[in-house]
């Protein structure tokens, strides 16, 4: 009998963490991050080979200097996106497990032990996702290059397997583990009484909000100033591109840190403007109840929009500058148009793939967030809301998120893309500072893509939540 009780105790001890270890969203986001890194690294290697095959560009000392810098930029962007997405997912998962973790505190588990369990979740998920994503990303990239070569859009490049694929996979696994390790600090601060709380997140205190705003402001100002310095230095050295990327990441981090503080201000304006419309006003006030949750959903979509806008504006501005330089000195830039057209095909595919991967990550995190709100949505049914009203509430909340992410993402992406294009070409012969070129199709693609992504992420979990019987929301979990 005692032996049976011992087995039961061990099983019960590990049960609350099975959901974490087996969580598909965490593994899928790690795989998507690694896949994006593999695509970017393979694409950078393909770009290097395309340029080296050119009669004019292959023998250029300037091009030889630019290529390694561009490769490091692509790798840095991929790793930064992985870090933001991993930390966002980690925060979402831990928020959804708050009551379970608090209950374990009630039953005697220590915060240190729970923190190790959460960290182990990130390590397992990161390793599995990194392996799957790296292999899949490399295969997709090689398949796309082979199809483009068969169609005559690109020269045959053969099977590409850059050595950087292995460190990219390891770094994504390490980033995911670190994100869960850092995020697990919240476990130590979970009071046992949270096990009795109906909500999964506590609102931030006033002092913490002020500190967050100050930190975010400092990051954004320093990053913005550094971006300006990089543009000035871009007229003399291509290494300024590395400074531009680092400062762009710093300023974007400031936006991410500030999101739980800035979004409530936007939501209050929405609530005031829609005071006569019940559903929009309720959606804005409901989002205000959990600013961190709303911020995580918005940041996921924001990084997808910013990524696409940065690549699109950067490449369009780069094309305009290069064409102007070729027109001013056609002999020096003779024969470069063919390589540029080939790079345009490859980068268009890369931007599209990056957008799809980022959107898939948004769907995973947003769907997980809405699924965690099933009890909250069920309670609305208990107090008399119809299924249509609950679905409308979720859709309006999603629409607010989409609007904020699209506007802010396009603005940030335009600035980052323009700075990247100029710092890349500013030191080449005949380069002049030009205004950013925003492709018209970018706005259409971003708006349609963001709307489709938000709806795909919200409708499924919301439909499952409203299909359940209202009385199910009254059960104690």
C-alpha cells in the first residue's frame, strides 16, 4: 500500500508540468524560429554565390567587403526575432500556468524547484524545435532555390548546407532555454493564494509601470540616436550597417518593453471613442484588464509586420539607390543589373517566407492566449452574452491589435529598412542620400496578411470556447 502511495505521489508531483513539457505552441515557436534562421542563413549563402558568379561583382573588392557584413546582419536579425518570439511565448505559457504553479506552492513545492521545472520545459522544447526547424528550413530553402533555378530565375547553385546552420540551431535552443529561465523568475513571486484567483494575471503596479516606461524610453532614445549615427557613418564605411542593426534592435526592444504601458493609453482612447457601441467599448475595457496579455499578442504581430516592412522598404530603397548610381556611372556599374534581378527574386522569396513563419508564430501564441481565456469567455455566456456577441468581442479585440501592429510596424519598418539600405550602399561610388521607398503593395500585403493572421489565430479558439456549455465556466479548475 505504501509503495502504491509512493508511485502516486511521484506521478502527482510531475503532473502539472506535463502540459508545459508537451505544449505544442512552445515547440512549434522554437521550430519556427530555427526555421527562420535556417532560411536566412541559406539565403545569405545563396546571395554570396550569386554575386560571386557575376563577372563584374565577383571581382569587386567593395562587394567582397559588403558580403560578410550582410551575412552577419541576416544572422543577427534572425536571432533577434527568435529571442523576442521565444520570450513572448515563454511569458504566455507561464501566465497560463499561474494557477497550477500557485497550487503547487500551496501543496508545498518550493519556488526554486518550480523554476527548474519551467527551465527544463524551455530546454526540451528548444532542443526539439531547433532540430526540426533547422532541418526543415534548410530543406525548404534548397527546394525553393532549385525551383527558381529550374524556372531560369536563378543560376543553379546546387545543394546549400552552410556551416552556420549548426550554430544557428544551437543558439535558438539556447535562446529558448534562456527565455524560460529568465521568465521563470516570475514563479518565485507567485503567492500561493493566486491558486484561488479567477484571473491568470495580476495587473502591474504603478511603480513598476513607471520603471518600465523609463527603461523603455531610454532604450528607444539611445537606439534611435545610434541609428542616426549609423546613417552618418554609412557614407564612409559599410560596417555602419552592423551599428544600424544593433541600434535598430535596441530601439525595437524599447517598443516591446513599453507595450504594456503604451497600449492601455491607446485602448482608453478606443474605449472613449466607442462609448456608444457596446461591443467595441467592452473589448477595449476587457483588454485593459490584462495589459500584459494584450501586449504579448500585439508584439507577436508587430514583429511580423516590422520584419516584412523592413525587408521590403530596405530592398526597394536599395534598388532605387543602385539604379540611380548605375544611371550616373553606367560604365562602372555595367553588368550589375542581371545579378540585381536574381537577388531580387531570391530576396522576395525570403521576405515572403519570413512573413509566413512570423505569422505562424503569431497564430500559435495568439491561439494559446485565447485558449487560456476559455473560462473568461464562458463566464460571459453565463451572464447572458450570446455566442455571436462573444465572437464579436474577440474579433474587435483582435482588430484593435491588428490596427496598432500595422501602423506601428510599418512606421518602424520604414525607418529600419531605409537606414539599412543607405548604410549598405552609402560608402559605394556615387551613392546619395535618398528618401525611403515604400512599395505600394507592401501596405496591401501587410494589411491583408495581418488581418488574415489575426482572424486565423482568434476564430478557432473563440469558436471552441463558445461551443462549450456556459455552466462549464463555473467549474473550479
